C-alpha cells in the first residue's frame, strides 16, 4: 500500500516525473508512527482521539513512565506496528526542555525489526 511521502512538519516531495511522491513499506510505517505521535489530540476533527501530542510535553516536568506508556499505546493503534513483541520506547528529557525519543518495533507487514529516533521540540 502507498501513502503520500510526507514527514510531519515538512513539505510534500515531488516524484522524478513531477507528480507527488509516494512511499510504501517500512518507510511508510515510520511516517505513520511519527505523524501519530506528533499530532495533537483533537487536531483531526473527524478523529479527535488521534495523536499523542508529544509537542505539549516540551519544557514540562516529564513523568517518563507515563509518557512511555502513552507513546507505546499510540504506537499499538497503528496497523504497521506488530502487537508482539510490544514496541520498545525510550524517552530522554534533555536539559533544554526538549525530548529525545528512541523506538524499536517490528514492522507488521514485513516482519522486519524497525527503529525510529527523533527529537521533539528541537529546532
């Protein structure tokens, strides 16, 4: 299955033929997980429960186990994330108030181990 090739916060990209680029496979799954985690709950009018809203935690005192549980729970709502073994989630608050998130999970369609690491709140 293909989706638009779009990382949250970035522009759409063009294909070599000038159309809108699409993405599939593991890369599609990474984009879906990242989009879910960075989208604020309520931003999608017809899906108000969608999203973890990680940006809201920047600059806050973080309860790491609670945030880890939120991330894992949101990840498990994505069909591309295998339910077993459960995803591994590591959240590291930084001194400047930003967060570093490191995820490991099995891509359900391919069965391949997958990692995704990203900063939240960094410029």
